[in-house]
């Protein structure tokens, strides 16, 4: 048994890691990281995410279409997403959805249309929403305010300033930090993280992307959620064991699961 409470990784892409998912999950557990929420980015990756969550202990899934993959959505895409979720108790969230004005892989209009459809689906199915927001803070807030999600909202890999943070906190959103929190030159991100009340913080890896220091630039793995959690405990001057307990409680509340 581990001396530490396990640290949850609230956002990873198991299907994009070039390695057997079972081994990845097993090794994460050996590093005291569990559970893992694996996040779909399109229909086929959402199917895999749901399958991993149903077949591997300690894995939950989120299903959705990444904003960068919204260019050619078919009329039946959201019916198919609904089908993937149906009857699967370990699919706990919808996303990642949101807006990405940085990469501009899809038109703003198709991103927003898809974002709205995700919010409606989350309401219909009583699920948490995982939001991807790059350089689109105001439109993300406007869309959420217009569609009014009724279940928890998680801002994944938070990248806003103090003002945007307070807008998100006012709405009760969870704020999730990833590897960039550990980068030596990310003082600004750490300042923002210090402003998030402990009841609203989450950690994630976004593996295989965004490897924390000292693995920056290498393939990321869920086991490195520990490094993000350690950075957060030193920022908040909270004992790492206490931080693990806080992160577990927040993850349970954010995703409406018992962990
Ligand atoms: Zn993302
Ligand atoms: Zn992601």
C-alpha cells in the first residue's frame, strides 16, 4: 500500500499514447497516480476512451469532439456520441469541447456549433463538461453563459489571467493545471495557480502532450501527474499528502464519481 493517497489525472489521452493502455495505467498506479480520466477527441477516439474505461480498472472516460476536429461534423455525430455513452457507467464527462483560436484548425462557426451541442448533451445526460480554451476566453464564457450548463465545468489546462480566472471561479468552474505549471519560466502560471482556491483545483497531464519539467518535450505519461501535484502543493504551501487528498475530493466532486 502506498503511503500517499493516490493523485488523479483528470485529463489524459490513453489512445494517443503509443503504448499498451493497460501498461500505462499500471505504471501510473505504481507512481501513485489513479484514477485516470481518458479524453476522446473525435468519434473513434471517444469509442476507445469508453472501451478503456469499461475494461481497465481505475479508468474513467470523457467523450467528445475536440474543437480542432469540428470542421466536417456530420448531422449524426452527436447521436453517435450519445450511442457511445449509452449504458456505460464509467463515461463521466463530455469533452473535450470548447474553442481553439490558436491553431484555427476549424472555422470559429463550426467550433461554436459543436461546443453548443456538447453543452446541450452534457445537460441532457447530467454529465460534467471538459473545456478546451485557447485564446478564446471571451467567446468560451459567452457560449457557456448562453447555454447554461447545469453540471460541473472543468477548464482544462488553464491558460487565462487573473481576470478570466475570477470570471471562471464566479461561475463555479473547476480549474485544472497541467505540465506547464512546472516549467522553470512559468512564473506567471504559478502566480495564477496561487489565486485558485483549493476547493477548485484539479491536476492533469494531457498525456501524451505537455510533459512536465524535467521531461519537457518528451512523450508525456499519466504517471507524471504527480509532478504537477507537487508543484501545486509547493505553490499553495500545502503538505503533498494533504494536496493529494484535496485533489481526490475535488476530482470526485467535479466528475460526480466516488474515487
Ligand atoms: Zn485540450
Ligand atoms: Zn487534451
